[in-house]
């Protein structure tokens, strides 16, 4: 018996009614956050361009430090900015001697910029974030997909790790080969540093050289092991991981994807054109190949055909090359390497798509077909837009550089061809020069700096922007013919 006279008996149920305060709504104070949501294309493009800008800025500040250069007081701002941009954009144009001007710390900074710039900020960031367990946003996946050649989003995370492993592995093997040769030329610590620096420079198609007493690779004209170790590293870096991976796993060409076939055919074709042109116009040129033996002529000519399209190493003096050679090599520099590689240019894939379209038109075929495959219209339109925008940008850079160097051109110190060659080399992130880089005016150096930045990011961001803005319309207008020719 309880105080109220009620005692619970077997079978009774207790029903509890909620109190009024328990039924009252709970009020939370909302904290509003103003977020600016950018479209996927804009966000991806900004992340890519800002990443490289941050890398270049960090490199500039490090190269400005007094310990980075041999002269007291540190490097001038424009020299540090130009060098950091050239290294991060894997170009190789220089205002000062990399071997004599920069200290060991400065050379290490340049090597780090080349490695990060070649691998790609977003690809490296993808692997780092994946390693520590963070999720990758769709925008970041889209950026990396375009950077690595347009692979599927599902396989991108796994392939991103393989890209880094491939890059590091290839450079380790290159280091061992170069060290085995340079150990006979330098003491062990010097040989190790020279091998490491030039392996990074070669694989990332950067073209920086720190060999003492050598203009680029001129001191190794007869050292075929060094030339071809660097040449093979250049090819591996310029072919892209997806292509190299498929060549490794599928030995028979009939099993290759269309993209791989076009890259291989285009690479061999451009290499053959470069070698034939160099042999035709430089064999008797006393300033380049004229004084070499037959074996050295073949080796150096073939090497220049490989490196001059993407990397910028030179075993001969390009200030002495024939105008015909320069004209063809400007075209090769503009084309560059494969999509998803460390090389610059508008990419072989882009050019090969246009070649397929042109051959289809010449043979009267209504659709562009090659290797029993049809190229979709969307990719054709994207390739044409990329070439048009790249040519327009390059034309503007050539005009700007010619305007800044007008006084020197009028005085006969430069030729317009020299200035045009410099602009194409910078935009293609190749790094070849006819010897005018250090003599440019300060505004001209800034134009070349901008050209390197646009050349590294321009084709990639254009392709990314076109891909992200691609829309399917539910209608089509009536067709009407236009007179051509």
C-alpha cells in the first residue's frame, strides 16, 4: 500500500503521460554561414592555376634567400621569379648559369620545383590526401582526370598512386644509370648530386643543367651513354603513364587503345621529322654537327629530335642552327608531348585527332575513322578549339615580346626570328633558346615568364574548361553548306 492508497496488482499497466514542458519544442540558435558556391568548372580551374601560382611564389621566395645563390645579397626578384617559373613549369629557360650562380641549396630548390611541377600539383595532392584518408571532391577528381589524360573517375584514385610510383621508379633507375657513368668523371658525392638533379630534370622534361663548364649538354656530345640515358628518361616522361602502362601490359599493337596508338604513331612520326630535318640542314653546319664524326652526328641528331620537342636539352648550340631547322622545331615545340604527361605544348593527341579529320576529308569519308575506330565529334571540336585558342595566345605573346624588344631588334642585337623562337619555346615549355634569354629587357623577361605559366597551364585548363562546359542539347538545327576554299 502506497501513500495514495493504490497498490499495483498483477496484470496492471502503468501509463505515463508526458509533462507539458517535455512537449515544448526545442529551439536552437542558428548560425548562418555565407558560402560562395562556384561552378565545378570555375572551381577546378582556379584550384589548378592557384596551385601552380603558390608553388612558383614559394620557389621565388626560397631562391631569393642569400643561401640560394653564390653572389652575396641574394638573387634579384626578377631572376628568382623567372627561374622559379621555369622550373615549376618544367621549361628550362634561364637567365643565369644554373651551375655557377645557384648554390647547392638553390639547385635543390630548383630540383624540387621541377619534380612537383612535372608530376602536377593536383596529382601529388591527390595521392597525399588519399594516403591520410581524406575524401577527394568531385572538382579535384575532374582536374586530375584531365591532367592524367581523361581516365574514368572510378579508377583515378588507384591510377594516381601508380603515377607517382612510376615517376619515382623511373627516376631511381635513371639515377643509377647516370651515377654508374658519372662516377668515373666526378667524385662520389658530386656524381650522386649531378645524377639526381639531371635525372629529375630529364624525366620531367625540364632541361635544367648544372654540369660545370658545359652549355647544356655540349660537354657530352661524344658520351652516348649520358645522352641516351637522358633521352630515354625524356621519352618516358613525355609519353604519359597511361600510354607507358598499356605498352608494358599489352605488347601487341592490335590490343592498344586508340589513344595509345595515336600517341605512339605521332611520337615516332614527329621524332622522324625532327631527325630528318636536323640531318638535312645541320650535317654540314660547322656550328652544330659539321665538326663531329659520323657516329656522333647520328647520335646527336637523333637526340636533338627527341629533346627539342619537349625537354630543351641541347648538345649543340641552337644559336648556330639554320633558319629552316628553327622553323620546323618551332612547330615541334608547339605540339609538345602526350596528354597527361609532364611535357608541354598542345599535345600529340590533339594534333593526331586533327590529322585523322584531315585525312578523312581528303579521302572523302563522311566520318573521321582510324584503326577501325571513329573519333567522336565532341573530341574533334575540343581539339580544334584548343588549337585555335593556343595559337591566339601564342600570337599575342610573340607580339608582346617583339614590342618589348623592339629597340634591340632595330639595333640589330636580336632578330624577330630569335624573339619568335623564344616565345614558342616558352609557351611550349621546351626551353630551347637562340641565346637571347639573358639579354631580354625586364619587361621582356616578364612576358617570357607569363608565356611559361600560360604554356604549362593553358592547354590543360582549356581542355578542362571545354570538358566541364560540354552540354548535350535536345535539338538540332537544319544543316546548310558553306563554301570552303
